[in-house]
C-alpha cells in the first residue's frame, strides 16, 4: 500500500506530511507547521545584472491545482498578468510512483495532452515527475520533499526557488515591467506590517491548522488543533464583518494566503481532515469573502475543484483507504456576494 512519509510532531501531536511516500515511517522532530521544507531560495530581481534577472520567457512555474502552496503562486501569476511572461505546467492531481522499483509516490506529469484533463506533459525538460526536476537541478538529491511549486530557470536549467512565500513576493514586484497589471501591489509598503501580522496566525492556525487536525495521532491532539483552527476562523470572520478584506478594503497577499484554504475547506478539509465543526458556508462573512476573492479577475482560473478532491481523497490511503471521492456540495463561487457594501 502506498503511504506518505510522515513526521509526527510532538508539540502538536499530528503527522507532518512530507508530500511524498516511501513507507509509513516515523521521524521524531519538532516543527511549527506542515509547510514542506524548501531547498532552493534563489531570488529573481528586476536588476538586469542579477544572476536570476526578471526576463520574459526565461522562467517556468510547475504547480498542482490541488496544492494550496502552489496555488497561491499560480494566483499571483494570473492576477498580476504574468501568464505571457512566465510559462507554467500543471501536474496530475493524484500521486503516483515516481521511479520503477521504489515505493516513493509523488507529483507526476501527464504522459500526453489528452491523458488527464487540466494536466499536461512537461514541455521544458520532458520530466516524468517533479522528483525528476529536483534530481536534474541537483543530482545528489536522492531523497527529500519533492514538492510544488517549482520555479524553474530555463536558461541555467535549474530550480530557482520552491518556497511559495518567496515566489509570490517575486511575482508581486520583480516582473512589473512586463506585467499586465503592474499597479496591482499585493504587498504594499504601508500595509506590510499588518500583512505580516495576519500571516503570522493564518499560516500556523488555518493554512497548516487543517493539516494538524487531519493528521493528528491522538484525540487530545486533534481536539487541541481543531480548537485553534476554529478559533482562528472565528477571528477572521470577525475581522471581515467590518471590512472587505483582511487588511482593509484592498486585496492583499494575506487574502490570497487565506483564500487557498477556504476554497478547499467545505469540499475537502471538513470531511477528509475531520474539520467539520462548522463549514465555511455557515460563516456569513467568510463565505461571501471567499466568493469575492474567487471573482477577482484571474483567481477563478487557478481553482480546479475536481483536481483538489481527487488529490486529497486519492493520495492519502491511510486516511481514505478505498479512495472514494465524495459527491460534494458543488458550491457556486461565482454567485453574487455582499462584500461590495464595504466600498460603496
């Protein structure tokens, strides 16, 4: 049976996913979240003399519709209007074996343009898996967390960066000369302190909170993690009862970070990760806010509910052994919302 490589985190009592699988082993470690550790931290700069200069056509983004960390990078690419500057490829939703004769399972590319709706072969390197890209960038890397997103440099044939928090900042500012929406600043100087403060509790309590709950290994740990998660959702609900977005009436990075969890919540996290105390559609402000962000130009193109559901329900056999995919509620996020009342 395929199983994800997991790391139980003593402080929170949950299994920390390593985003690939070999055998169900346990490694004792202390950590603060479920974010995959990153190995590549190159910086793209608008300075033409930089090692990684912001040049149209030089970079390629590898993502999964299912992964919230990768999806926020894809969202920045789309709403900034960089899709003709930075090319991208979407992997298949369900993990598969990445090498013959090994148990490792992870993100793989479609073998043809028609094999899997929404997924394509790798047009840059002809790789069969995300793992192969890591090994191409660093042949000595034979194990680790072969995660998405991957921002690839076609010129130097290497990974520039695989940390979503760093990639979105580069997309926000360094390609403005070529962006269709250069004036859209999702991390404006006057809001950076507030954005950082909000990120500091959204990330561990909500983005990672659903994973801490779903991968809990004791009832006590689950109860504690779910409590923190829903207290934080209530906190966000309260903020959004007074203003359109998390930092005021302007969409920012903090909203994209929260949105990628909210859009997955009712369809996946409430069921798969047992985060069912309350659904997002039961929060008047959070639900309308989710629809509002979804309807921001470019965002809906980054959401593929089918890929999201097939990944989670099909790639975690120790949670869902048979791989059944629930019918779901089929929420229409394009339906009218009431958030414009804050900017009238």
